[in-house]
C-alpha cells in the first residue's frame, strides 16, 4: 500500500511542576527554600529520512506523544526533561497544522528536523522565588502544558523526471526498460494506481530519478479518473515527459489534452522543461522513422520511441540528460 497523506495527533509532554521544599539540616533546622524546578516536556519532532518512501508507518500510529518533564524535587533537584518523540517521514514530506492549514515546514533534506509540537515549560520551584525580603517563599509554578496539534503530513515524491500520459501510453513499460523498477504493465487503463520511482543511469557518473504516475484523462483536474491526485508528485520534477501513443486515434489531441490538464492543475507546470515522447512506434509502418512530420513539430523536443524494439531510447536519454544537465554543462 502506498500512503502519501496522513493526519496524526501530536502531543508534546507537559512541563514538570516546580517543588516546594525547605532544607532541614542538623545545624540549620530552618534552612532556606530548596524546591527545584521541573523538567521541560518533550517536543514532538518530525525528522526526514531518505530510507523511507511512504507514510505508511504513521497510518498505523496516529497518536504521537512526548514524555512529561519530571517534577522538581527537594534538595534543589531539577526534574529531568521529558524525552521527545520523533516522527520519521520520507524526504519530501510537507507538514501542516491540520486545523489552521498553516504550513509548518517542508522536509526536503535527509536528516532535516522540525519541531511540530513544543514541550511544556518547566514549572519553577520555591527556591527560584527566594529574595532577600522573602527567605521562605512557598510559591511555585506548575509546568506548562505541552502543545497538542493535529498534523497533516503530505508526501511529495522528489523525482527529476515525471512521466505524464494517458492510460496505456506506455509509461510503466518505459520506466521498466530504463530502470530497475518493475511496475505492473497491462493493456487496460489505470494499471498503475500508485506512483513508482525508478533510477535511470545515464553514464558512469550520472543518473536521475524518474517517476511513473497513474494515467491522466481529460477532465482529470475536475476529478475524473485517478491521475489528479497524483499530479502533485510531478510538481517538483525538473523535467516532464509527455507520453503519447503514436497509434492512438488522435496523438496531437492527446498531447494538447495533457498540457491542458497540467495547466488546470498548476500553470507553472507548463513552463517546466519537457520532452514529447511518441511511444509504441513499432506499431506504425517505418517505426520511429515513419512518424508524421507534423507530429514531430508539436513540441520543441520530440522523440519517437518504442519500448519494445528499444528504438529511440538512446535519443530520448540524450535529450533528457542534455536538458537536465544543460546548466552544469554550460558552467563547466
Ligand atoms: N507494441 C508496443 N506495445 C507497448 C509499448 N509500450 C507499452 N506497450 C503496451 O501497451 C500497454 C500499456 O502499457 P503500460 O506501460 O502498462 O501503460 P501505462 O501508460 O503505464 O498505463 P496506465 O498504468 O494504465 O496509465 C501494455 O499492453 C504494453 O505492453 C511499445 O513500445 N510497443
Ligand atoms: Mg502504468
């Protein structure tokens, strides 16, 4: 199961109470105040790890609590701080307050940490209130309440290259020939129901991460089909590949439909570097060389391919890598 959205209850620990105590020593029977402060409550912290790829663990663990700080004790002893609780999430997780909608942060790097609920402040013991005028204070304060918050965690996969296409365009087939990923492939629509990541090796030094998402159909932005929900996974891709089956009834229309769906989801996606891959060219006479020139003109970078004969895959990789690495190449 692929879980990429969960709401959990985070409750930080309360602060420990301050203590009221007086020293009772043999030669100082009426000693001064000695009640120590409480400890801080443990925070609830969200930590990003590249070792996770879904939020599934949290699906089964909805309540996360930090420990309470210990109460202060006599003999000026401060209570120990409560241990914090960690919520480990995959890199690329967005953390929001589920009730206010406020974005608390986005964990983009491995090891990044975000305090999602603050532990309660320590209470003060009576020793703290000692003044020259008041040598026997009985005052103390209670520890503060730990912050309680409902957190909405949303995972946005971080891939360099996203595949967008209608169902059956051949997205999963492409990722399975270019990477070690093995998504299910079949000739019925919506075979892919959850995003799949694959690492594509360009040469010894370079590789990129590709993401295959469920197919898009016209009206996806209004909730038709299932692709809309997954479009957020291509939001951060540096490059998009429009996948259009050359043997489908209207390839040019399919390409325009895909652009239109992206436009409605987020207009910035149309500005993204992109390549049009005309897929399944083995099905037409002449294969990758038999493509109608008008289709080749649809997009600035158009590459005819066949995942079955592997024709055009080298060209596709060359175009992808020149676009992905062009800034670095120029800088060298
Ligand atoms: N002849 C031929 N068939 C292909 C090619 N690529 C994919 N297919 C076939 O087309 C069908 C759909 O392929 P998939 O890779 O599952 O398509 P998809 O785009 O992932 O589809 P969804 O997951 O439903 O969105 C399967 O029967 C594949 O075997 C190709 O290059 N040539
Ligand atoms: Mg698929």
